C-alpha cells in the first residue's frame, strides 16, 4: 500500500478523466493493454473496485470517485515536482560546443550566435572550426553542422536545407578583366581553386571545360584563405550563394549555371538530445540556418 507505483495512479486518473482505455492511451502515448493492467494492479493493491466496465466505457464506482480526487491532487503535485526538477537541473544556461566547417564557423555562425546571446544570455558558445567530421561520439562537440549526413547509429541528424553554390568574384576584378558571359569565357580568366584537392577540376569537367591544376592562378586548400582571395580580387572562385549576396565585395557571375548544392545537417549524440540547453541551441541553429540557406535578409548582389 505504501509503495504504489505513481504510474498506476497516473493511469487511473487519466482513465477516469477520459472515460475509456483508448482515449487514455492516446493521451498518455501508451497502449490500452498497459493501462488495463495498471488499473487491475491498482485495484488489487487497494482492495477496491475503481471502475464499472460497460459498453459506454469506464465509469467510476463510489470508491473510485472518492479516490479520484486524491489521485488528481497527487497528479498535480507530481507534475509540479517534475517541472521544478527540470528547471533546477536543466536551466537554459551553460556551455554548448558547436563544430562547423571553416567558412560556416567564421562567416556564418558569428551573426547567429550574436542573436542567440540576446535571446539566451546564459548560454556560452564554443566553436570548433574544422572541415573534419568531429567525433560526436567522444563529445568533441555537442552539436555539429555538417555538409554530409552522419552515418553513426548513435547520432541523431536532422536535414536543414541545401545551400546553393555559385561562381563569384570581386567587382574590382570583374571591372578590370570583364564579366564572363558563358562558361567557356572562364578559360581566359584568373581562377582560384584548391591546391591538392581536384574537386573543382572535376566540377569544371562536368561543364565540358578541361582544366589542370595550373589553371588556378591562386591555390589553397584552406577555405577561409580561398574566400578572402576571391574577395581581394585575385580572380574567380566559388562561394555559398547566401554569403555572396550579403557581401558588397562579392558578385555572382553566370548565375544561370546549375552547380552542386551543399546539404546542411545538424547532428548530435542521442544521449544529449534530451538536454534543454543543447536542444534549445540546436532548434535555434536549425531555424537560423534555414533562413540563411534561403537567403533571408540578404541583399541582391547578382551579376550586372
């Protein structure tokens, strides 16, 4: 009698309020057999019949009506206890570590985390700027922003959006060298690309343009250096569409070209997704990255 499981009381109160096992099961996200078993166990433990079972559902007996008021009070107290515990243990404050690519970490996240700081001043942010897939299994980061879907079963990944890639250059370079009107015109321009990676070379091949590593006058495998080289007027390179749109020192060229997109995923370990703090930041980043991918708030800086 003194060790009655709280779940039995919760099931009893819910069945009393809804009048049926099926309605109570929907409300509690449980199965009807489970609730039926709870009612039977509680009646056995108390030594009374709580419900009259009939075609119209479950109706409280006189003893059940008396116990219902006490059960509802226990239910309200238990809910208050849970909320108090959640508020004290999972206050929205503390540190959240975010892993992202170099470009996203340096050029995209700072504005987002500034807005997060206004909404959640108790949250401290740590940024891991790396193009390597951070090992969330070892908690190298709480949240990872990735351009590939994580494959580990222990991770929970949510697709955010696709970021368009575009050819771009500084207006100062284009004013000096002219603006390409078709893909073939790119051959006569200074190009900026990767040093050891052949990813951009393979991309040009898809458009029927054969290039070698020496076609790139400026080469680097560091994405931040590559981005700044384009902004400084070294030549034509690639960039994220929304990032180009909001930068007055950059201009899109040949916007009609269909280029690959960067899929954006938010990932975290299953063990941390119940954290109110981490969940809050993950949901915030999801909405912010979705707006960014759609170009929300960006100015138009397309080819002239």
